[in-house]
C-alpha cells in the first residue's frame, strides 16, 4: 500500500510517502504562514522524489487539527480535492494523535500543544489507544489531568506546550517538537478506516470580524 500524507496545522508544511511501513520520502519545511502556496508544490516534489505517479497512491492522509484554523483548512481542502481527482480515500488524522504515534511501550504519552490564552490542547495515549478525547483546557486543569492519568508509571510529554505542564511530572521524558512527523500521519492513515475527514475545532477562532464579531458568527 502506498500512502501520501501531509500536515499544515502547525508551524511547518510537511509531507511523506510510505510504501507499506517503509518511508520513501519525508519532508518538513518550517513556516508560520504560506502553507497554501507551498503545499501543492511540496506534495509534487515528494512524489517525484519517490519516483511515483499519483495514480500509484492507495490513500491520502491529512491532519485535521487542532492547530491553525487557516492551516488545517488548507490541508483538508487540498486532500479532498486530490482524493476526488484520483478517486482515492482521504483519511483524517488528529495532530495530537500523530504527535504520540512514534512512542511505543508502557509509557503514558501526553501530546500537548500551546493553544495560547492560558490554554493547551491535550490528549493522552497508552499503548497507542487514547485515554481521553482531545480537549482545550486551562493550563492548571491540564496539569491535573496529567497527574491523574500518569499515575505512578512512566510518562512521555511531547509537543509545543510541553514546558507549560511538564513540571507536574518531574520524572517524565520530555520530547519538544514543533510539528507532527508526516511519516507518523501516513502510518496512521494507512491502517485507519476510510471515513471522510472533518476538521477538529476545539475552540472558537481568535480572529474577529469588524465590529468585534467572531469569525463564523
């Protein structure tokens, strides 16, 4: 099975191509903005480097959030368009799940993203299975959740919000990362049921329209 996956939810534009479990190509380009202009060329480049035509793809994986509202919509729109053009399934993968995917073993893995405004996006996993749904929480509440779910066992904390919560688990392994590994997104997409992806919004957007109205209001 050949899987193409990409992520535009955080501060990078990433893409990877997997053949079964083997990573053929993986690219990460840090950027705060410009995902819309860069994504299509990047995908073309990784497919070219993998020496694959697009009709060789079996499925497409894309991150669905949480993260930048604009970024996740860019990725989803491109994935849906590509999937429709190729008649291939598109599988949505949560960013927090993708952050946790590389860690296996007995540890509880906490994926934490800095959501600003005194909040973090948090999800916990054990043995690759979620212990909680992804959530946007005040930092203090998230810290209490880490202590509750970690118990006395080993723990891993990863993501951009690591330093906001890690002190409550002084023995935890800390793995600071700024983005999900696109190969992890692809591995998850390769084994996931093909359900049409939907954006994962954990809170209202920060942007406001003239007059103070929130975006989408």
